[in-house]
C-alpha cells in the first residue's frame, strides 16, 4: 500500500480538490455550523471521490458537511466554523496541532483497511491526539462509528451545544436559536431552556427545574418557574397560547417536545 505524504505541499496519490460550495466569510456572516440545527462534520481528505462519498453518507444521516483537502485549510475553516466533529485522513493532519485548535471537538482519524487492521497504527493515531479511528470506506457503519465517538467524547468533556425541536443552544457562546433565528433570552430563560433541550421528552418537575438552574433555596416559590416558561413560550412558540414545543404535563411539570 503506497503511503501518502502530507497534504500541505506534499505529493499525494489522490487528486487535490476544493469544496464545490464556497461560503463567503465575514465578521457578520453566519457559518453553516453555527446557523444550522444539524450537527456538522468537517472532512479532511485529498481524495475528491472519497470526500464526496463521505459527504453524501453524512448528509443522508442528517449532518451538514464541510470539505477541505489540507490541514492548513482545515485550520483556516476552524477560525470561522465550529463543527460537531472533525474527520481526517490519518496522514493528512498533525492531530496534536489540531487538538490545540479544537479542544472541545472530537477528532476521528480514518485510513484504508490495511492500516485500520494494524495495532501499531491504532496506537500511533490515538497517541497523536485522535479520539477514534475508522476505516475510510464511506458506509453507514462509518457514520455510526463517528457518531459513537462523538457520544463518548461528549460524555467525558460535556457537550457544549444541543439541538432538539428545531432549537439550537450553545452553552459556551450563551446563544440559542429557533430554526436558525437568534433568540433574545434572559439568563434564567436560557438556563431553563438548556435543561429542557438537554433531555427532550423528559418531564421536569418545577422544583427539579429550579434546582437545575441554581435556585435550590426552599423559600423560592416553585411557580417562579412558570414565569420563565411563559417568557420562553412567547419567544419560541408560533402560538404561545397553544404551545407545541414546551408542553405542560399537568400535575407534574414541563417537557420539551422534540418534533425532529
């Protein structure tokens, strides 16, 4: 199996390419990764056909896809986009360098079946900073394995963004959107929404919600949560009088209905 040199200036057996869809950058522009309710995968590979095939599989699984051929262009992309996961060919990138750039994002390496079956390659990949390693055949299994790496990474590091019911919430940016539209929330409204969107479908008692947002004081009226729910419904529901997202479960509390 012929080895491929680095993407940035080295020779490659594959054809170099640039993504067909270019996204205009600017201080006020929205990136796909930030404006979409879907998870985003950044794929780094110099093989055009492999990249396009992988892109089709991830799009079919509900992902937004960003494609780049080089580590340098991947790092440039990461200046304006924050994908949910980075998938890169084993010989394409310095994973230790990428890890410094994207500490909170899982990185998955990929290579052909021969390298994938090598224990030495596995050790090399994981020791260089990757969170997982997959065989680069563009299949649904690859997508499932990448999703599993994302799940494990989020369990260890804590997810910074959540999506449910058309709502996108980013904890570190203190940002929430409904179908891409930025929401103007108070601090308490944001915290309540974060609790609900983390576990869509779960019914939360009023006292549980108060505890989750730091209002553990027993003197706090449980019905204070109703005020925050009322404010949220005014901002995210099409008809606040007939809510379809934040539902009341009589006698119990509230839940977020995931309509996706």
